[in-house]
C-alpha cells in the first residue's frame, strides 16, 4: 500500500524542543506502519525548518546535535541556507520565508487549483463522468479541499469566497440543477455539507491528532 503527501507539522520553541517531539511522532508512525503491513521509504522523506518571525543562528544545527530520523535513517532538514527546496501540500516550500509568508503562498497555489477545477466544473476539461456525483466527490471535491485544514485559517476572504463558489458549482453538477440555483439550494439538492464546515472539521482533526501525540 502507498500513501503520498503525508504531512506532519510539529511546533516548538527551538530545534532542541521540536526535533525530539517529531522523532517521537515518527517512531509511532513507523511502528504503526509495521503493524499494518506498510513501509516508510526514508529516501523520499524530507523536512523543512521554518520560523514565525525572522531566521536566527539558532535555526541551524551545524554540529548535528538534533538529527531527525525515521526507520533508523536520518532525514535531511532544509533550512534558510539550503540550495534545494522541499514540498508542503504538493507545492514547493521555500525555507527562506517566514511561516506566515509561506502559508500565504500556499493560498496562492490553491487559487491555481481553483482555476483548474472551474474548467472541470463547467465540463471544459477532463473526462466526461458517467456518474457525476462519484466523479465530483472523488476528484473535484478532494482536490479543492486538499490541505484545507492547514490553509483555511490563513486564507483571505476573497480566496475563501472563490473556493466556495467553485464548490457550489460542483454541487450543481452533482444535483443536476441549473447554474442559476443559489448555492444553499444546490448543496441541499446534492446532499453536500458546506465547504467551511468540511475545512474546519479537517482543521479540528489536525489539532486532535497533535494533542493525542502530546498526551501519549
């Protein structure tokens, strides 16, 4: 079995605080994977260290005191001075940026996804679905909400409105109603919950998982 783009975010005051917590989470993930017949490929694992404000000398681990490991293998940690980049939510993550700016760029990347989904919603691109509901829920809806638990709080009102408009268009396709039907009626006809509810539910799940890791 394979699971792509598994993202783990650990918050800490410093590397000394964050790396041991991350190693504990990775150790539990490795144990769970073995119990369920899965395997983690360390060569495809990557990590990035970012800050809420400006970068300082304490961001670096020049002596290798705090290695990040999974399955006994060291994971390279990208920092501000790194020549390469890692990925967050499928998009390039630049560690030279502060965390707030990086989150804003992820919102811009999401806007590009919305434009692509609008073509699908208007049947301008993509395969013609034999079952519109299966196609929209399985592809369009999942792509629109990809990473929403992380970026919803940082997204601007205009970005949220665009996401909701596209989501409503997808709902009209599922419900088979005209484009003139209001979003609330389209969601009701398609039996689809509001977008902000799904995003907040995904965000709550992230916090619950983090709290469970701390309690363990």
